């Protein structure tokens, strides 16, 4: 349910959460109890810093596994039977 803005003639503005089917009806002011008319306003949009956006994106994608790929090896394309061993070649048989 969305929030709608209302303005009381004595107390000022306030928000009320209502069903979409009843947005145009008047509201009761929480301060003085008088009837208040609805104010038409834009939706709420905010600017979020880049660090917060990145943290939210990482948090939301945390449950999904990351896809890991291997970089193509030009030597393997020439001779697919040769297996290249990275790092310590003396430990091949161990």
C-alpha cells in the first residue's frame, strides 16, 4: 500500500498509508482530528552513493554462485594432447 500526502489547514502536512482504491478520500488529521485534503506530489526517489549501490548489489547476488571460466591457452589450440602444468613441474607425478 502506498503512502499519500495530506494537508491540514491548522497542523500542516502529514502522510497516511492507504489502499490504492481509496486515494482521493479525505483523511483525518492525527494532530487535531479535522478533515484534511490530499496533496498530489511526486513519488519518492533518492540518490544512493556508489559504494552503497555496490554493497547492495553484492549482497543481493551473494546466494548465486559465480561463474568461473578459464582463459584460452594458445598452446593448447596448437596441440590439444599437451597438458600445460602451471607452477611446479617437478610435482607432476605426486
